[in-house]
C-alpha cells in the first residue's frame, strides 16, 4: 500500500477505491450511454477537497471518454458534433474568466441540485433540441461543467435527439464529452490548479477506466436498462441528498 500513499493527497484506501470505481463507472457509461461520470463525481465529492474535485474528475473523464471515442469513432454523428463544438469553445472561454474559488459547501450543493434536477425535473422541450439549441447547449453545459462537473445528463439529452443506433448515441456522447473535458485542462490551468499533485491518481483512474470502457462496449448489446435505470436513479438520489447535508454542514461551519 506504500505506492498508493504516494499517488495522491488522499488516503491509500480512498485512492484505491476511486481507481476501482473509475473502471466500474466507465463500464456503466459505455454500456448504458450515460451515468457513469455522474456517479463518479458524486462519490468523489464525498471524499475529495472541493478545490480538486472538478479538475481531477474532468481529467479522468477526458481519458474515459477519449478511450470510448477511440473505440467507437465510426459511429459518431459528425453533424451534431460540428454544431456542439463552437458552443463548447465559447463556454470554456467564459468559464476561464468566471472561475473563482467557491465558498466551502457551495460546490457540493450545486452538484446535488443539478443531479436531482436531471433525475426528477421536467424534460427539455423539443424546440430546445434543434441546431440552435445544440449550439447553446454546447456553451451552457461546458460552462456549467467547469463549476459542477456533472453535465453529462444534459449533454445526453441533446445527443439522443439524433435517433441513431445505441452505438451512435454512445459514440457521439463520448465525442462531445471528450471535447468538453478537454477544455477543463485550459480552464483550470488558467486558474492555477496544480495537476501534478494528482497526476498519478488521474493516470491510474484513466487506465482502469479504459479497461472498464472496453468491457462496457461489449455489454452494450446485452444489458437490460429498465431495472438498472430505477436502481441507478435512487443511488444517485441518495448520494445527492448526502451531498446536500455535507454542503450545508460546510457552508454553515
């Protein structure tokens, strides 16, 4: 366990748990299209300092989604991606100007509220899912991702509009999220975050995540979503409620 103690400021047990969880959540995203990144950040938020949460999660998800994109790029819906890209770049530029150190507790509450809304809130109107809506979504979700991290469910709502095969949905979602997480290296680099302190944890989580992606893509045709969706929804809800409690505690102390 000595090598685990040297890879991050976290305890060896927590570091090992996050590395293994990265593989599981990557398998979830690859087999179901979305959800793994949200579960990962919800869990990381329970054990990591707020200042490191979004940049570390972003780099891990960059590796996970990049690996999924490399394995499924032939199925990408390129017209939708071309519409999403300009908005994402604008959102990243705005985030680099707005990013500040949030008060303790605010980040946890923001993530919890966002996830609860995507789980139980009203769906997006059809008019929001056209080309202009996708362009705006690229900007807003990239900006939002720099503050709350878990923008995947919103991006998925736009990707699923294509009506493509399940493989096409997974591949296009991976392409959009790869670009979005790539912008975080720029945004948090400008903000002065020291990625070197977390580098080995990021690398190991990405490596195990790529393995999880490989397994998940092979399960893609064989997974029944109905029962999993119900259980997964309630797990995220429970984690969100705990995060509300954690955020309120930090905000009030």
